[in-house]
């Protein structure tokens, strides 16, 4: 799969088509085995050894197919450069890894001819213009079955029989997550081929979510057309042009930042970092021991800011730094696979985990959103283009005006003012919003959002 620039274009194109056919074949085989496993497990009572063996074979075949797709994705990521053909390959691999993990009822609703899977309001998949989809992943993290305290469960009991092997309800393995993230990071995914962006991947499969550079990169989250092609409709059936899509997506990011900066709550506990959750647990145990009422404990915990503990998911936004981190991660995986002397279980010991988590604190940009390893990397991030939008929504601490606008668009009550950075200016900000209230009432949600960003962001981009 290495690049061979001396080959004629026809030969390179043939290789691309061949790999696409292989990936699609593996995907179909994996889906068939997954559906067969689900059907067989419905009538399983633990009494038929032959049926258990059949399920075991189907599951093994499913896992082998997924591992083969992951291996192809890793080779694309490590050896190929971003161009049209290679991005097509990356998109096909990502699409295959998505579909093999989606539930069967969702698979039946997907139109494979669409450039974006959720472009026509698929009721099973929340699209990139859904204003609450990122925020709900934070506020309702407790409802996500994949974010529980233990994600690793044995597939068989000690006697070799099946034990609740609902692997199709589990989130993708870490290897699957790593390769898809790496393909997005290296710009090796054509979203028109994958049918989804990075945010869709996280939301649709219930993966952990946080404000990160991939989430704030528009071209990695939905198809961007230079020809003015219109392909997305909003809730009211109106087609959205490129400026509308940018505004709608940035509004979704604003709602995410508002939720991210809210105080701790039992519902959002699983969205916090592991050290934060450990501190909450210790406080709760101490309070329980001394008979402190639970409502008082929740009130006290809500005063603990998220930034007191380093979030293990936080990364430097400098592209070269992210690529280096990705390269080192995959190189260590390759070395561990090739060596017969490395005990892979040692990678999961507490000592190994602690050693990986000891990292230098990140520097926050003045916008309060972008993070970097050092002030030097902050300068590089500005050179990459952040300087043009730093201080403009959504790259700024949410002001009273921003919060008031969000509440107006989402028809929220005045009791939801958490996360406001400049609360002393609320009255002035409310006056500025209400002074144009009659104009806003005549507009659709998309038109209101576009007008707001044109006045506060687009026209001020440097």
C-alpha cells in the first residue's frame, strides 16, 4: 500500500478500487456476523453447547474482520499522503468502522448515496446542526452506557460458556478509535466518502466528548463545498448554504462550551476527568460516613471547578504537536506487536498508567478555549490561523450577550445562566437583544443564528 509515483494513473486508480472492494467486503462480512450473533443470542438459554460454539465463531469472525479493516486504516494513515485517492480510501475505511458498530435498526435507515448520512433529518442520528447534541453528551453523560466505570467485560465464563456477550452494544475498541482519530488528524478522510465527521463519530457511537481541536475544525466535521452546492436542510425545511452551515455549527460549539463550563452535577459527572471524579467519590464517601445529607454534598461538589484537575483528554492544539503525539503512539504499538519479549499486560498496570498521565500543564490561550504545551506553541497556533478568530465566538469566554442569545434561540428559561463569564453586564446585554426582538421573531432559527455570527464574528475575522 505504499505510494508508487512511477505507476501510471490507471494502475494507481485500480489499486484504490481494489482496496475499496476489500474493505467493503470485510464490512459486509462483519455486519452479517454481527446480525447473526444478535439473532442467535436472542434464544440462548445457556444449555446448547453447539449454539454457543456457533455464536463464538460468529463473534470471532466479526472481530477478525474489524481488526483487518483497522490494519488497512493504520497502513493508510502511516504510509500515504493526503490526496483525492487516499482520502477516498480513508473515508471508506472510516465508513466501514462506523457501520459495523451501528445498531441494525439504524443501519436500515442509512441512504448510502448521501454525502452526509444525517443530512435529511435521520431520526436515529443527530446531525451536525443539532444545537444540543454536543451539550447533551456532557449534561447527560450518566445515560451513556459506554461511559460507565468499567468498560471491559469478559466474554466467557471460567468454564468457557458465554456470559452476556453483547459485544454489539459496546463502543468501538481503543484500536478502532485510535485509527479513525488518526485518519481525521492527518486529513486522510473524504467526508463525502465516509458520510460523517469527527463529531458525528463521537456522538453516534457514544464516545467521550470534550472541546478539542478536531471538534472545532469545520472541514473535519461536515462536507464543505467550494462550488456553492446546497445539500443540508434545517428543522424548518430550509436549505442551508455554506455560511448558514458555518453559523449553525459554531452555534452548536457555543452551546457545548456553555455546558462544559457549568458546575458539576450528578448527570455530568462522567464527562469530568478521572482525577476529578475520584475527588468527588472521596468527598461523597466521607460525607456518607458522617451522615451528611446528599443534597448538601451535591451543592458542595458543584463549587469545584473543572479546571482544578488536569483532564487526560486535553491536548495541545498545535498541529505538529498532535501529529508527533499520534506518531509516537502508533510507533509504540508497532514495536509492542513486533516484539515477543514485551508483556502487553504491563501497559495496563497502574504504574504505566500513572507514568503516562504525568504531563506538563497546558497553557490556555487568552480566548479560554485553545490549549497548548507552551507559549511558543500558542504563537504557532496563531500562525496556523487561530489569530483570525481568537476572541470571536465561539473562541471566547461566553459573555452575557452570548448566553442571552443562546437562551433566546433555544427558548430556555432565565434560570439557566450558568457559565456566564461577565454576569455584571447581563442587563445591558439583555437590552441589546430585546431591542431587536421584533426583527428576530420574523426570522427562522438558522437566519437568527447567521445574523448573530455575521455581526459578532464573520465581519470581524482578521
